[in-house]
């Protein structure tokens, strides 16, 4: 006999009737207060979706007893649902048309999904959330609000577990907002990690299982060999660890610049110290103060409580000069290094406040070696005007100075030029000074060739006195061959 089936969708209950024309009577066992009437050939219960049952007196007075097990529908359409303390288990697909409110009992899960498994090439997500934002408001698309009254120290507000057993923390956020990636409290177990704010005050950023960046309580540690800035694929500023205790800024063959700013308004206005290899000329290492825009030119100071040493040479290890802590400038090796060069790259003037001491030669090429009392205009010196000649001149190069010997008072002698005469004077130029010598040789003349008389006191000698020498004061007679001393008495040359 053909069965008719009536589906009770809410319970998943199916009843089968033997005759299509028969009336349905569902009654409870006798004495239960229920019942009905009709002619039925047979009654049976088909088990479906967790609902099963039995029929008593199926041909006379049927009584149906139902048993409710776990309901496992293939789909559930909910227009709006409030789930209380009972658990909601969904095996298939559920469509919620309204808002799902969960009110779990204390110390139970509010929402728990189990049984998720993918095989083959399946790519279904465990949770797939989609929506649309078209609002002028600023919503929290995903909001987790926890009333944080009390909790354990290692409480996480968000934690993703992975690994072979699903118990390894891969990504988590603790109650204070610190982010942990594939590790806990600075312990690296995977390919990347960012830890912050734990009890040990350690922050770690790692890749490939090796920590690259660790922040301890007192310093920042970069464990990798290089730290690049610029584009991701081609950084143009690279800070590197060249060796133990050695920090480098380098980028292949590209010259680098280090700037330490005094002021910075923007890229067009500022003041800075530049350490570079290119600002003045290529391949020239430079330390300089620089400014642009509203910045001002600043001085550069080298300061040390000790001495400053200069090293040059092929390996830069040969010490040549030093500035001592006392301020003295010293050549490291005696009588080895020059200042300037002959005919080129010469310093101009050398100003000494006290004295100068030179062990070798002193050469004033085209100039004058001079000494002054207070200013160059009041000085005098020596100058080589032509080869093998030395001229004593005043600073104006217009006359010879008074050359004093031993002092400046009348107690000392001096030499002085007066027209073509070299005079022996007192050092204060107040009078003539005596001249002593073992012998004194004067020039010889013929009587006719003597200089014009008129400067009393001059002495000479003649080589052609006629006979014997003239007596003192007597007139001279030339034409002979007698050598005789003569004297200028102011009006004529006479015998001496």
C-alpha cells in the first residue's frame, strides 16, 4: 500500500499513512487524555533528523511515542534568534536573517566550532565574513569588548594557535595591546616574530628563525648584519656591522653622507654637520658645517683635553704632525716635514709674538729679512737685491738704518750712513764714536787726483810727492814717486 508522508519541518518528523483516503488519528496511550478517530490500515514512524518513535496498536487504536535526539538539519533558516544556556549545534549551513544573540552560561563557550577539516585541494575558510561599508560613520568592523576586572598575567585577548597539535601560539594580542607573532616573551620558534611589552621588557623582530631586532631594557640590538633604509627592494642607505665593534654606513660604490643637524625646519632650511665623500669633490673625505635657506654659517671646532695627532702616508699610520695639549704644533720627526714649497703653495706671512729659532738657513726670496720694534713700518732688515750682495735697508727700502751695537744709549757705538759716508756714531746718534784698529788703510791718490778738499779731518795718501813728504800743514807737490800721508784741513790737502 502506498504511504503518504507529512513533513513536520520544525521537528524533522515524518509520519506515513497506509491509505491515501484514510483519516489520521494520533492518540496517546489510554488514560493519557488524548485520542482521535478514523479508519487506519497501519501507522508507522520513520526516523529522520534525530527524531524517532514507536506506534502501539497500529491497526486499532494507534498511539505514537516520539523520542527526540540530536537534530542535525542540512540547513536552518533563522529570521532572528536568541540562544540562551542551551548549546546550538549546526552540522550543515545556517542562514541568519537577523541578529544572533548569544548568552552563554558562566564558565562556558559562547561560540565553538569543531570538526573543520580540508582535504585535497579544498580552500574553504573556517570563518568567512563579508560586508559593505557605505557610511559617514566610523564603525569598528570587528569589535571585542571585554570588561577587564581581573585576569591572569599571561591573558591574551586574541590568540591563533597552530602547529601539528594546534597548541602553538602563532599570533596573539595581550590585554595591553602588545602584539606577539610566532613566539612568546622573546622566544623565536618560526620565520617571523614581533614581541613587545612582556615581563622581561623584550621586543623582538625576527625572520627566518633568527632574531633581527631585540629591545632589551637598556639597548636596541640588531642581530642581522645590515639595516637598510629607502626602497624595499633597493635601499640606498645601509647601516652595517662590518666587524666586531665596527659600525658602517655603505652602499656599494655610492658615496655616502652623514648629517648631524643643528636646526631643521624642512629640507630647504637648516644647519648641519656633514661627514661625506662627495660634497666638495669626488673621492675627497670631508668634514664640514653646512647650511641652506634660513640656516646660518657655523664654525667648526676640534676639541679634546689631550693632544691631536695627524697621520698620513699610504696606510694612514705614519704620524707627521701633532697639536699638543699645551697648544704647541710639533713635527713628529725632527727636521723632516716642510711648511709650503719653494716657488709654490707657500704661506704668506708668519707672525711670531716672541722669538724664532732656525737651525738651518734663512732665505727671503725677493724680500727682506727684517726685525721691527712694534710694527713693520718701523723696522729694518737685510735684503739680497742681486746675487752675492746684501743690502741693509729700512722698511720703506729708501735708506739704511742706524745700526746700533750692544745697546741704544750713548754708551754704545753705531754705524750710520750719511750720503756716501759711513759714520761711526754713538748708539743714540748724539755724537761720533771712536774707532780702533791695529792698522787703518786709506785710499791712495796722485796729488792731482785727490778728492776736492773741504771736508776737514779726512786722511788719505798720495803716491807721487815730488821729493820728500811735505811737513804737516805744508802744501803738496806732485810729479815724483814718493808715497806720503795727506790731510784735508777743510780748505786744501796738506802734508800730515
